[in-house]
């Protein structure tokens, strides 16, 4: 029987495409083409290139939020040369977000920030800004009292009567930890997870539509580069029905962009927005820096950071996930220790612990160390925790209460960029019309999975998309055409990957996993399940 050498079949080709995604190896693709009608390596690359011929078109029917950030790859150097310089390939990646509940405010040119923001002066807004800050300050005090009330009840349950007064019920605490560990194991097996942020009402409205935009071949770290990026995004998102748009980014590009927009009237149809993820990173770093010499270094050593480099990495919060866990331990551990003397005094006088009683008791405390720790833990550290909870649940009121209460610490820790960002963003929110303000509040954070406690700032979603684009880049320093191929094809290729992985799960016969993943979990979770199926 004759063999047709140029035959390509869809399933074999998809399998070869998935192999290229997972391995990035030419040899693997060649072996697949020899084993079946899966197309050669050159044909595979040619197909990917053809899919990226047309730029990504942005839908003009509904309101959109666009975020941009730099994406870069440092090419490895295998030789030592005179005056050798590292080869850096940098580009600006763009992602468009379309909320699940569509609105059409951007069709109304009267709601453009040109009309209500850039023509205002600070003097006319000062009184409105002060009342705005006072409102959220009162709300933060309510949140803090609620948090302290909940911790007081927990501490009260851990006390027992001893010979000389109330003491900690250590054995009960240990057994409770064992029960919690057993419960966690049970929950992990049944895939039911504890939700630490359910004390905040959520305002998610389903999963948004996320579209990868066309990259811009520049690094947004200078005035001219940021202007080019803003112009590119404005041209691609406005025109036709849409008259203005919302653009977001992280700290430094935000400050440069705010200056560019004010100096160029043709860009004043852009409403600028800072990324919440970078807010949280800078808040966490500021807290650790503030308490490092007081309790931070001792806590780091207790957690295993002992060498000078490890301690420096902990203080600099190089790993944000670990840094936030560090902050949570500081909040709950030190906070409970601060509340314990008050609880014991209430037990000795047959009183009932309460948040109001605690603050009255604090007024009589003379120890300056206690007062310092109480302010740091129950004001600034709690602010970061509430900020995370607000972002996860898309609750604008909690987010702004935490942000504005934390803001004075930017001036104490020399966070110069975020001093300005906090002022500029607050002024924008004070000036915004009611319709625009509601749109911003409803879409402060978005959930990719649809889970009500898995909201993220759009800048962090963009970071995850940046990582995904790098999987489709060839080895070495990518050129402009490679960046275009990766960004323009990302949404298409991820759909192919998702379908292929689900097919592998189906082939493995684990229909339960397939059913669980039908609710829209992320692809990385499916990949883990595929690995588990392979082991079985």
C-alpha cells in the first residue's frame, strides 16, 4: 500500500501542535511527523505564522478596559567576549477586558474624561476630596472593629481557668490544629476549599472576555515610548461607536502616562487606571520594611530565613506570595498576642471583651512599644489584608478603605511613585460622573475562573498572559515577528491546548475530572490533573 507523504490529518496535527507547546523541541515534532500524518516542523511553524497575518481586531460594541505592560526576554550567552552585552528583546503586550455584563458608556462622548477630569483644577476639588477620604476612614474603622471582634472571640475560646488566673488552653489548640489539618485533607480530596475572604460581600458578575491585543515594539519606560503605546491603544479601541476608553498599567508607566495625557489634548479621551496587583506588592514591601528591625527579622528567622542573603530576600519581599504569607502570620500571630492581655483582664474582672472596650483599654496603656505595634498591626498590616480581600471579592468599598488608610505609609517609606498615584487616582474618582464611577467600581478586579473569591487586578491577569506568550516563543531572543505570532495566536492556541488536554482526560477515562473542569477552571489546573491521570 502506498504511503501519502504530504498527508496531514487534523487530530495528528493537533497532537503535534500540543507536543510543540509542551516541549518546544524540533526533534519531538519531527518524530511525530514520521510516526503519523502530523505535518513537519516547518509546516507547523508556517501554520502558526499564517494565523498571525491579520492583526487582532477589537470589538467596538461594548465598553472595554485595556492594560499594557512590558514583556522581555534576556537571551542566554554561551561565550565570553570582549565588551560583551546581553541581548534583550523587549516589547509592550496589550490585553483587552470585556466585562461579562456589557455596558455602552464609552459611546457617549459627554462621559469622556476630557469633559470632567482634565479641565478641572485641584482647588475646586479639595473639599470634595476631604469628604471622600473621611467616608472611607469611617468605613475602615468599622472593618477594623469587626476584625478585632472576631479575633477576641477566638482568643476567648482558647482560655481556661488556671490556679493563678486565665491561661492558654494549649492542648485544645493543638488538637484543634490536628482537626483543621484533617479537615483540610478531607477538603482537598473532595475539592472543597476553605474561603478566607467570604467575610467580604462579592460583586463579581461572571467571567470577563479577555482578548490579547497586538503588541507594540517598544519598552514603555520613557516619555516617547509611553506616548506611542497610548496612541496605539487609543487608535485601536476608539473610533466608530466608542468615543473614549479606559487604559491601565503599573506604577512608573502610570505616572509617565498621566503626564503625557495632560500635555497632549488628542489623548485626553483616555481614562487612566493603576493596577491593583502592583498596589498590593508595594504595600507588602512597605510593611515589611517598617517592622523589620522591630519584629520582622526575628519572625523571618523563626520561619527559616537565616543566612544574610535569605534575610535580605525576605526583607525586600522578592517573592510576593511568600511575602504575603509572612504578612498574614504577622497579622494574626502578633495581633492575637496584642489582644491577649486585654482578654485576660476582662476574664479577671468578669467583663465581656469587645472592640470598643479594647480601644478604651488601649488609651490607658503607657508602653510605647505596645502602642507602636498596635498601630502597625491593626492599621497598616490589616489594611493590606483587607485590600487583598477586597480585590479577591471585587468589593470597591473595602479596596478603597484599605488603600486610603494605608496611604500615609507611602510617605514614611519613600514610596514616591505611589504617593503621586494615590493622589491622582483619588482625584479621578472624586471627579468621575456617577455612571463612570459605577463602571469603575463594578470592574475593580476580575475573576478568570468565575469563582467569587478569585478576583485579580487586571495587571496581574496581564502578567499571567505574558508568561503564556513566552511558551510559544522560539529559543533565543525573539524578533518582532515572533512576538506578533505569539500574541496574535495566543487565544487560538490556548483553545487548542485546552481542547487537547480535555481530550486526554477523556481518553484517560476520568469523567469526574472532566465534569469538575467544566465550570471554567484554569488550564494549569487541568494540566495537573492530566499528570495525575498518567500516574494512574
